[in-house]
């Protein structure tokens, strides 16, 4: 087995499902998320570039997922897969958020426009700063701040108050609704 | 109770749900192998060229044109398939279809592409063209429109930022923000319309490289990475930038992927409206392209020069040592793809751990945009930059600046 196949095999075995769930945050549909990850894997591993470490490869693939999503290469979004918006269970301190809460958040993300969704995922999953998001999405810092503020306001309408987002490392404009 | 969004998103991705989808590795691996197969063929050719560069042979061209290195004509091949007769694609495209570089005005003063032109000499592994067609009939129209709307939105956002920085009046700022909102709405509307379009309505162009009428190079995957363009001309042309690997295609029983032998070829653009890999319904062309595999000749390289360094083929006009170590090398080349070919040559030896963060979106090493960290087989590490240069006699060349890297810790500096 070639070196790239070993890395690919390891990546898909250990992080494949997580990558699909990451892509699904963006697409809103698991099947479309899977398609998106497949395209990203082909782009990253088919380029001939040397990917030796699984961790680095995952970051590279995640970046490709976002790029392909935003570039609009994947048009087959399945909007029929909308989930119920409010089915929250208890999220007790010290425990990981429950399945229903995760589904609520995923469903709420679907109410956002794609670029707002991308900003939220980059900020709250990838833990990027506003300038980093702006560079990644080729937007101004101010636009990213506005998008995040709008997105948070929209999410809070569905999910209720969100912790700490108004005391982030950036001053969000617009505030909560 | 408040929601911890970051923690919940991390859980949503990193904790498995019962319904977590699996990822079928088989089809992915097959697609990757196919793509790498094409690129490996390219790289093998590059390796030969690089070896020639080190040998500094007196000859300028390594291989004469040889039909033996090309896919054979197949009478049973379907239209557009490798080895098929290009004449089988007998439906001409609309007058507005063709290559952007060849636009002319016709008798009706309409801008149209004109077939028959020479696209230049290519020494690298890719032929990059900008193919256009009538916007009204273009399946790429929505993609191009979205790209144009994105560009307009970005420009208007920058205006707002500039106004804020300049302390503009509230009215001016409000007007600029209103324009951004309008742009945003238009883009959102276009994206939603594109998302709801039926499958297969996407950029769907394909290049055919032929030799004596036989298709010898074509890539059904090329349209996957086509870049939408928006040509706001009077003719209303739209189109895409598309890359075609200059390697042989596959025929039954004969795996391709080999660099096209040096020589002159015809290039056609196929236009389709169905799925990306479907047979095109119309074709425009031909244009002509010359493929060359020059080795490096001219000045002697110093003994201390890193001989494994892959330089573009051509006449070495000068090699000068740099203060503090390293070399300045000037290679004369009139190749249309000189800069891209230089990047392609460096990509296989680029130090991935250093290059990856600098080159997002899967781009190849581009020494014109970024210094490229290079690690050679002997373990030596170098920083390479390349700049186009016009020699005194007007001939074009590339100037390589090659400096040693002190240690791997310095690779990212």
C-alpha cells in the first residue's frame, strides 16, 4: 500500500465520520456532507502532494471541505432534510451536550445563509479568530464581525441565550436581538 | 440555562451519533488513484526533464515527435473518447464559443473567438485556457454570475471599510452599507437559485488534444476544477478557465498518463449540457499548441551548485553566486507556461511541512507568489523564488534565486 493510501486509510478510519459530521454542519444533510468530504479527499490526496501525518491531513481536508462548499461546487443540497428545531434535552455541566441538543444546533445552523454558517463553524468549531476567518473567506474583518453578530442573533432566536458569545475576543456589532 | 455553542459544535462533530454516516473509501480511492495516475505520468516526464537539466547536454530538445508514443486511433471509439476521430464530434458550437485569447470582431462587429490560432509552446504538464461561450446558452452562466456577484460584494465591502477608516459621513456610510445589503441579497438569491437547479447544470467544458485528427489527450475530470469567469463584453460571453494535463489518455488495454511527445497538436473545446462526464454536444476549434521538452544548456553550472535542483528547461544565460550563499540563475525560455512549469517542477521537491500552510486551497507550489522551501534528495534544504525577466535582447527568461536554509527550524520563516 502506498504511503498516501496508508494516511488516507488511517484518516478515514479514525476521523472519517467526524469529517462527514463537520461537512454536514455546512451542508445540512449527511449525504451531501459525505459527498463534500469525498470531493475534498480527492482534491487533497489526488494532488500528488505529500501528506504524511493524519493530523495535518485532517486539517488540510477540512479546509478543502470549506473551500468546496463555499465555491459552490456542490449544488445538490437536500433541503428536505430539515430537522425539528426544538427538541432540546438537558445539557448538564460537566457532561458533553446530549444528542438532541446537538441536533438542535445543527438544525438551527441550517436557518443561516451559507456564509453565515461558515463563519459560525470557523469561529466556534475551528476556533479561528475574526482576522483568520476574514482571511480564509476573503472578507473584511468588519464583515466577519457583522456576519457573526447576525448569525448569533438568529441562532439565539431558535436556541435561546448562547454563552460567552458577547464577550468573545472581538466586539460584535449588532448585538443580540 | 445558556448554550455553550463551541462545546456543542465540538460535540456535534467529534462525538459519534448512532446515525453517524460512514464513508465509503472504495470510490474515493479509485478517484484519487485515477487523478494521481495522470499526475504521476506528468511527474515522470518532469523527472526526465530535471535529469536533463543536471546533465547539461548540448541538445535543446530531448525527444523528436513520435506517433508511437501516442494512443492509437480506434475505429470503434465513441465520439470524444480517447483514440476517437475528432470529426465524430461534428456539431459546431455557437459562434460565441471558443478561447478567450482569440477574440476578434466579425462582420457584424460582434466579438467572437476565432479558431486556428497558435496558443504557444508549452514545456510543462498542463495546458491552461479560458474557454468562453454565449452567456445566454451557457450552463456555466450561473457559476460565472455568482463569481461576479461575489467580486462585487467584496469590492463594496471594502468601500465600506475604507469609508469607516476615512471617517466618512453617516449618510455616505449608510448608502455604502445599503449597497452591500443589495449585493448580499443578489448573491444569496443567485446561490439559492443555483442550489435548486437540477443536477448536472454546472460548468461542463472539456478539452480535446488531437494529433492527426485522433484524440490523444482529454480529461473527463477537468471540469471539476474549472474556474468560472465572467466576461462582461458586448457579446455577453461567459466561460471558465480549464486545465488539461498534457499527457496521453487511456485506451482499452493501454494505460495513458505519459507526457505527450514533443510536437504540434490541435486543441478543441467541447461544450455539453448534461452530466460532467457526458459526451459534449458541440465542439469549437481547432487551435494549435506546441509541446516541447527542452533540457537545459548553455553556461556551465558551478561544482557547488545543487545539481538536483529542478530548473526549467532552456538556455542557462548566467549563474552567479550570492553574497551569503546561494545562486542567481537566469534561464532563457519563451514557453507560454514558463512560470507555471517552474512551479510544477518544484512541487515534487517542495517541503510539504513548510509549503502547506502557505499554499491554501490545494494549489501547486507557486514560486512567483511565495518563496518555496525545497528539500532535495541529498538532504539539503533551499529557499527558491522565481521571477520573470526580460533580457536585453527582449527575449523572456526566468530568474531563480536559490538560497540555502540554515535548518529545518527556519523552514517556515
